[in-house]
């Protein structure tokens, strides 16, 4: 994969996030990290929550960042 292909994939992921199609978007991930930093959740809890979000993405009609990258 060259620079241009990676750039196009990154743009596809960003476009999908902006459209609200991604279940584990950077906003969701940032919120989980904020909970981790505040001590509200442990690292294991945050990781388990992210796995749950990814697992339930298809059920909620969304895709994961990884799926968006692969489609891009």
C-alpha cells in the first residue's frame, strides 16, 4: 500500500465517522479514555466496553473503524 492508497482509506474512515456510520468512532473512544483518566473505569473495563461496542456494531446498523478502513 502506498501513501495515496492509505490517504484515500483515511479519508473514507473520516467521511464515515462524519456521517455517523462508525460505532467505535474517535468520539466514543475519547469518551472511554476520559472515563479511564477520571478513574471511573479501569483499563480492563474500557477494553471490554470497546469490544462490546464493536461486537454490537452490526446489530445497530453501523460499522467499525476497521471495516471502514478495509472498504476504503
